C-alpha cells in the first residue's frame, strides 16, 4: 500500500472507531435512565464533522480523486457518488445535533428517535469507508503511475499544510484525547478498535513457533505472531515474560533455537543483525542506550549509517527536528546530558533515520513521568498515522492496548492471547493480570 492510501486507511480506522463509540453510547442510553452526556456527544460530532470536512475530504478530493479521474473514466461515477456523500456530511451532523437537542429537552422521550438518526448516519459512514477501500483503492492501484503516487504521497506528507499538516493533526489528537478521557470505561478505550477485514494488509513480519535459550534456560517457547504492514502491534506481559528476548531475536542479536522469522518475503531466522537493518528492521532498545558522549546530531547521523543518500539524510534530520523540537534546540549537546524523556525521543529519532520498514520499540515509557509518557505515545500514534509499521513492547498494558491495532500477551515465553487492542482491554484475564481491574 502506498503512503497516501495508508494514511487514508488510518483515518478511516479513526472514523470507524468513533462510530463504535457512538454506537456503544447509544446502547447505554437505551439501557439507563440518565440523560446523555451532551458535551461528550458534542465533542464526537465536532471531531467527525471537522476532521472529515477539514482534513479527510480535501485530501481525498484534491489529490486522490483528481488523479484517478485523470487516468480512468471507470471511476467517474463512483467518485461522483463519494463527492456527493462528502457534501452531505454537514447536513447529516446537523441532524445529529438537532436530535440530541430534542432528546436533552424531552428526556426520557426521544431516545429511540435519537438512536435511529445515529444508526442511519453510522450506516452511511461505514458504507462509505468500506466502498472507498474495496472499490476506489484497487482502481487507484491499477491505474495510477509512479509519478502520480510520488505527487500524491508528497502532498499527504506535507507537514506545513494548513489543513492536514502538523498543527491540524495536533489539534485533532487533543480533541480525540478529550473524548477518550471523558467517555466511560471501557468505551473510551474502544477508540483503537480495528476496521473489519484486518487481514487486508500484507504480512510484514512473521514469527512462527520461535524458541530461544540462555544456556539451559528456555526464554521463548514456541512464540507465534505476525505484524502487518501499516499496523501498530503491541506485545504486553510482565517482567521476565520474554518480551525483550523476542525483540532481540527479531533484531538478530539473540540466537534462536527453533522456529522461523520471516520479514518482507525473506527468511531472516539466521541472518546477521546488520543485514536485517539493511532490510528495514530498526530497534529502539530498552533503556534508550544513546551514545552519551556524542552530540544529539551525531547520534542521529549514526542512525543513518547504512545510507549514502546525503541530501535525503539532511532532509530526514530536519524531519526529526520537526517531530521532536527539543532535539533541534539541543542538537550540539552531549546525548548523555539529556533527560530520560529527551533521550527516548532521541533513540526513536535515531532509529527513524534508518528509514525502517519496521520499527521495534522496547519499553519506551520505562522510567518516564506521566506527561512524558503521553508525549512519547503521541509520537508513536503519529508514526502510525504516517504509515509506519510499529511493533511495540510495553509493560504499561493499558497505554499500549489503547493505541494498538492488534496485540498479543506473552507469559513465560509463550504468546497466550491475541486480538485487537480493544478486545484485549476488555478481556477479563487481561484486566485482572495487567490492568489491575
């Protein structure tokens, strides 16, 4: 999948997640006697309306739709239908707001009518998403040229664009965070529920029946999992469960004693670590492990040691500074003098300088204050929004599962549970063992 289609798909996922939240909130209205939380519903309506109208629709219509229309008459009727549905979004959200106002005035009268309006809107939204992914995406892949994709991807990656650049993305992340925090548990955490057809993305990393030993001690016992392109996959478990050992085995610095590891069509089970880096696997190790005496910039340049494209390396340096502005302020400072959170940002940026196809993150929140943890997780979410594939190992199960598309639980070297992030958040076994519920 191209970068542009991946970004659109991620946005579809966010919209679908909000549709699930709306559906669950409406179910609670039917069950209970309390008035609806008008502020929460209003924030959800704000997000849907503003995000679709200001970010999602302009991106699709200006760049993707026009490119397809230039290359194929086959998409003319389909795109006209999508544009009409886009144009109807403000009126549809206005109906939702109006019906909510009526419900607030007449409660408990009007619950069924409000639910009917919400159901009708959610049905249209979900159909639109599925049709774009099942009809428009395949047509775009068939008809658009490499030159077309270069132009579209460049536009989508423009961090300075006033409609869908960094400032706009930050604004909507804040609003989404407010929705998550205000929604009653476990509804708020359902915002990471994946779209239907989770197998639509190709498998990038495949771990099959993997075992590994430290001398006579077996650390991994038949671990099996997969990471699909563009997904954020989390692995959670207690200390000593085998999380770091698994990442080390994927990176090639830990010997395996059985099973297989596949990456991007290659069998890498016994491949050297440097060869895996060149294939596109980069790891942010536990404890950051920055090169303390070297400057921030030298650390970043070391992340690109396998590359020789000097101009692109300079461009990527600026991108890292844009993603983590504090690194720009301290680019000449010795990395060892940075705070723990700043070192974590540097370690992530250093790995990204290698332009990884797969980013391995080992306990990025370890030892950080809550506000810094939120900043790190916001950065991880942003990476996923930009189409990066991330395999996140994290002891903070709630934080990891909240943002994960898919997740696994590992215990004593074995993967014992798997599912979407929201499924595992609501799993009683996970609640008891890892969430303290």
